[in-house]
């Protein structure tokens, strides 16, 4: 089901102050896709999720789920949460401590009076997916925090809803299990062909799980796009910086050539290859991801985007070294192959392909 949000506003009041949680949010969440709301704490993403499910009452606007209006201030419409046909996985576990694992997962199916054999099949299938096979008779209170979160996930998935909403459901899992569950969750949701709305502040989670991402800040939607569009193509400083580590270099457009603009910066002139170039004289920010910087022991041997610097620090992170390179008075973050013989204090060469540079205008 498609979800349409129109002119949605939500304010909170505390100690005589008005706190804006959502400000004129307009958003269409496509059917049968995994759509992620990504942003820092306090940006309004969970409030928006709770408005969709019906746990928060907006101040104004309209929410449509499929062909039904479930909330409209002007029309006086409010469909209660239990009648919206949604499932939700909360950040907190929210499982029933007096029930065992099987009964927790089976409960929404029992409420719908499904046949016992069908309930058994669905519960077993879902528990297998969340790696809790064999835990059917375990009391909920005897589970670890991560296991309880997986029970909550299974309970939401078992009824096979048309729309499922997630509020950071993997936050209590260890790193390896989170990665495995993330992959399985994407496969499961894609195969089910249901609409999923996923809230997270974890950029890796958002990039790897989503079909589309809406980046939020201060109650507003800053940008919407596919993971690659958001990561590589954003023109907004906040978005580029939030979705991944990047080097932000201030500069001025000094000329426009066939491939794109030349930008004068503190580390030298940077040539960028862009589809749209700002006018000469524009003050811009150049964004260069660490993975787009090539580090060599000698000069790069290129005419453009070739710089010299000194290695200030090297941190081994497994698949690479994360290096901090000082070019003049500017520090750049780079990724260096773990087999490199470069060490701290070395003078090195750096080069960047023009298509590895993005220009941020806002």
C-alpha cells in the first residue's frame, strides 16, 4: 500500500516553549518498497512514524494509507491504530512477559482466529527467520535483550501485514547478528512484497536496507532518493555529511570547463565533474569521500587534483587504514589499503578523480 502524507505538523509544549517535531511534512511512501526515515536523534522521524500508525495525533495535515484517509484534521477523520492494518516493531521490546515465545508471536494470529495449524506454520517459519528456532517454549523473561527484540520482530512479521513500521528494531543486537538480520530482513520484506517504513539513525542500516531514503532534520524532510543518490549525489551539506564520512572543503568557482568547474581551495585547485555547474564566482563546498582519495608514496603523476601531504595519523580498522593527511593547514580523511607500507610522518601524494568530487550548494 502507498502511504501519502500531506502538510503534516506536530508541536509539543514544554515549560512554556513550543517544540516543533514535524513542520509541513509532505511525503509519498511507495507501495511494496522499503522506505527509511534517516536522521539524528530529535529530528522527528519517530514522531512521524507514530503519526502514521496512529499513536500520535498530528496538529494538522492528512495521512492516507492505500485508498483510505486515516487522519485528517480538516475532515475530522481519525482511524484508530488497530483498524489501520499495520504492524509495528518498537525500539523497546514491548513483549508480554507472562507468555512464552510461541504465544507472543502467535498472539496477533490468534486474535484473527486463524486455524491452529496455520498459526503453528507461520510462527515456526518466522522464528526460523529471526534465528529463534527451538525457543518456542522459552519464557519471554528468560531471553536476552537481543532475543526479546527478535521476538518482537517475529510477532510483527507473522501476520504478514501489508504495511509494517520499524522503530530502530535492530539496535539491541550485536554487530554480527545485526548485519545478518539486516540482510535477511531485506530479503524477507522484498519477497513478501509489503510496504515497510523503517526509522534509524544508523547510516549503514539505511544504505544497505532501503529502496529509498528520506533524510530528516529538525522536523523537515531534507532530501529523498535512492541510497546511491543520497550518498553520491546530494547537494546539501547536512545530508552529505550525515550519511557518511566526507571531507568538506570550502572554495570558489574560478572557471567552467567542458567537464565541469574548477574550484580554488586551501589545498589547491580542484577540478570537479558535475552535471550542473554553479556560476563562476560562486562560493561552494566540495565534498570528497575518503574512499575516493588515492594515496601513494610518491606523486600521483596527474595534472589535476594531485596534492602533497603529510600523514598525521593512521588507524587500522580491519579492511583498511583510516588516515588523516595534512595538506597545508587542511586535514583530509582517507582510506588506505591495509597492505600499504605508509607510516605516520611520511610525505605522500594524494589524487582524486574529478567524478569523485561533489559540489554542495546548500
